[in-house]
C-alpha cells in the first residue's frame, strides 16, 4: 500500500499593477490520497487481492500563486469482507507482525496508508519582522507499507468438538445449511455457516471442522480451523457420547478440546460456553454410555462452579446444564436452539454497551499515536549521530535543502523541539555529522536563537 505524497507549497508574491509590495501569496499544496480498507457485507472473499498486490493513491497537487491551493489526491478505497483482520507484513522476513485493524462491522473503515500532508505556502511564514518569506514547505511523503489480509468467519456461535462428534448433522438440523455428512473423521474440511431461528431470535452458527489433540500446534490443520473460533461470541462444545468407532472416552474428549482452545488463545478460555451431549438416541440402551453422561454432567457442573468462584485454572465461563441432544432424531434440538438464542441475545447487548465507549477509545488511541510520532531518538552509529522519529523526519523532508532561508527555519524548529539538547547529551561536538531521514547535517553548538523567528507559532 502506498499513499500519495502531499503537494508542495508555493513560494510566490503578489504581482499587480500599482501594487509595488503585494506581499506573499503562495498557496498550500494538496494532501495526498490515502489507501483505505472498508468492510463490505456484499463482499464474501479476498479473491480480488489474490493476484493484484500493489495499490497506490494519487499525490496532491502543488500550490500556486494568488493563494491557489492544490487539489487533494483521491483516496483508494479497497472493499474487503466483514471479518477481515489486517496485520503489518515484513517483506524481508515474510512474517506478519502486529494487528493493525479488525473490521467486524459493515461499513467500518481503516486507513492503512495515510496520505502525506501538503506543504504550506510562504504566506504561513510571515511575521512582524519577516514580511517577505522566500521559502515554502515541500509536500510530506505518504505512508508506504505491506500488510497481510486474513478473513475469519463471523458467527454468533461455533460448534466445536472432536472429529465425527456430529457437528455437521447438528447444523443441518438447526438451520438450512447442507454440509457434507458421513461416518468418517474429517468429513468437514471447511467451516460451514447456517442461520438458526428460535422464536423471534435468530443467530448465525458455524460448524468448525473437528479438532484433535495438538490442534493448537497446527496438527490436523488446527490453526486453519481454530482461527474461526476467535470470532464467535459463544462456543457450543459438542461431545459424542458413544465414543465413536474408536471407543473414545467422552469425558477425555471434553477435556482435550477445552485444553486445545485454551492453549491456542488465552482469550478463548474466557469465552461463554454451552456443552452438548450428542447421539443420545444411542445412549438409552447402553448403561456404560449412561454412566459417561452422568460423569460429564458432574464435570460440567464442577467447571461452572469453579469458574464462578474465580478459579484462574478453571475452564471458561460455562452453562452448568448439559444439553441432551440427538442430531439424528431431533431430540432436544429446539431446547438447545432456544438456549443458544437467549445467550447470543445477552452477549449482543453486552457488546453494544462496550461499543458505546468506542469513540472515546479512538480519541485515546489518536493521542497515543501523536505522542509516538512526536518522539525521536538519537544514536551514535560509527562516525555519525543518527536521529529517528516520524515528526522530525517529516520536518526534514518538507524542507527545501537548497533554500538557505528554509534551512535556517528548519534549524530553529530543531531547537524548539529539543534536538540540539538531545544531541549535546548524546555527546555531539561541533563539526560532528548528524543524519536525519538520510540527509547529513553538521552539528554546531552554542547557536543563538534567531530573533526573526521569535514570533513564529510552531
């Protein structure tokens, strides 16, 4: 993503008959266009970005005389599916970095690369002692970076469990979804979505492919499946009470899935959860299976009590009731749908209350971002002092280095933000080389403040 650079400000003076001293009238340069990501419910995949990888916004137009400001560059707006995660990407290492945005609402926007601000014309540098400034600012370069886009499913509830626990049969019974259903493990290889209705409430439910022990480490395509669970507000844990053709212990399956969710992402441990005992139609005729149901009920109640008491080692907040269901016959499905719908409704209300603080959070984030941009560092590297900082580098790049008056103005700005003091503390001496934004300067200490800048508001 490459944003447009800002246009240069104009250094101009009014030229008009019978007006011998018209004064400066240089216009400002236009701001560069930004690259913006916008979540759109009408977009379902990231296929548009599979083959086109480079996006560039327009640059701003330079300012002109007669106080004519340059036009702003147009933004590039890229549509992405709702549920897209944006991360910084390092081209050198090929690794994704910190998360930049999580677009979970239709119409939500995120400015990936911010366009450079236009340079100020010479009209901005007039003071009572300097009536004819002969310099203007250059345009600010636009941001340029690489990002990784990842789409995660957005669902209110997710069906999780070991392979062949009956999750696909469950979603087909609860909604109109028609996933592939068979009696062998890993029939489901991609998540399926369905819309379920209970009374006046409806919710989106996802059938996530089966998880196995070690899924948090990527075994059995664990990462491919687990990432979709991060989106869901409610986890519906489906347990096969028959043990499947392998004769597994249902209680051990329950514990394995809880442990895999916890190890994959700590926040999943705090996710509300409902536990479902599936295939109960086969349990009625088997005493060993009935005993497994009783053991699972006791474990679910114990986990619920432990979580309520604030035990940090307890599983996530969990409904103390074990729901007995048969996806094959439909037994208990309506009661399960009602419980999920009620839980989802409460979670949505809580989410709306949290969203009410979003505006104030954005203001705090903006202040922190500004603070990071204003900061700079001074480091001794070989025979030069290297200064790094977004704001100070922007000052240098917006200065015409061939204009002596503009460079003098830049030196005064350096003193105002404390760069001279920082260099002195770092051990700089007269004649030492100072490198900022790839440009070299010579350090001179003891420079007196220039009175002509005393009235400038910087």
